[in-house]
């Protein structure tokens, strides 16, 4: 059963921008063990974060789904997802890329007609192992973006950084697409995932259980029963937690 309170992730208090390479708040790069104890409680994020994990391990949940990530690996969390980090190893080290909600929407909109979105790719798992070749490519992209961010005398600095981020996005999507696992899920688990997916996209306009029940061809009472059995919280509690 899942009973922890969900709060908004105040990333500005967690990220030391003085040690980051950044273009405003739209694109932020960090290195090291940038993980804090406040992540022990579930947080709803309004940013996209990519972690290229080179050392150590991390355990937690994304949208209720448990994961254990071990290096070398790639981890992705997207806007509106609920993140809970239970623990990470002392030797944990990674390269972090943080993007604003607006930036990730702009980036994915360019390719959404032709490719699977990254959101669909990470639904099965928020992380994937990296081969030596893929790890080298990810680090090359990170370093290339980092160098152009630092080139403050370049008049096209922002545009080049955006193009490099687009290229890295395609590479990340490719890595996740290849690693998708065939997974047998219970009907209850599938309904819970579909409910949360609907909630992510509609919580600002629709805050009643009936809307989501209708979308899933269920009665509001049965939807709440399924969600509470699977998560420990009723559907309306999840809706209220999103509307923070």
C-alpha cells in the first residue's frame, strides 16, 4: 500500500546553479552525486531530467513503479511524473541534464509526428542499461552541450545548444526504444498506468473522477476501487495530489 504524501518538487532549492552550466532555467548541466535526502518522499516534477549514471546504483519509484538502477545506465524523468528516490549508493556519480517543461515540449514537438515520444518509451522503465558505446556517445553529447554553454562569446550559443539537445534527445529515445522489454501486466496495473497517464495530461482541466472513469469505460466507484487497491490511494486523492 502507498500512503506517502506527494508534494511539488522545488528543484531551485535542490540545484546549486553556481556550480552548473546553464542557459537560464531552460537547460542546466551538472556533474557529480547531485542527490538529496528530500527525495525520500514522493515529488511531482515539473521538469525533465536525464541522468547518465557512470558509477553506483539508485533505487526508487517513478509513477508508483519500483526501479533499481545500476551503472552504467541512463535514467529519465519527465514533467508531471511522480519521483521518489529511496536510496542511492555512496559511490553514485552521474552527468545531469535538466530541462524546463517548456523546453522539453518544444524539443519533442519537432519530432512527434515521425517518432515514438520519449514519454512512451520510458513508461515501461525510467532507466536502461548503457553499453560502452552508448555511454561514450552520451558523454560526448553532454560535453558538447557543456562546451557550447560555456562559449559565452558565441552569438549562436543558445541555438547550437538547442540543436545539440535535439540530437541527444533522439539518441536517448533510440536507446530506450531498443531496450523496451515485453512485460506481462495485470489488468489492474494496466488500468492504473492508463489512469495516471490520463491524469498527467488532463488534471488542469478535469478534476472529477467521472471524467477519468468515462475515458476508461468504468464507473467512478469501480475506478476508485481499482486505483486504491493498487496504490493505497483513491482516484480522487490522486487527482487532488496533482492539483497542488
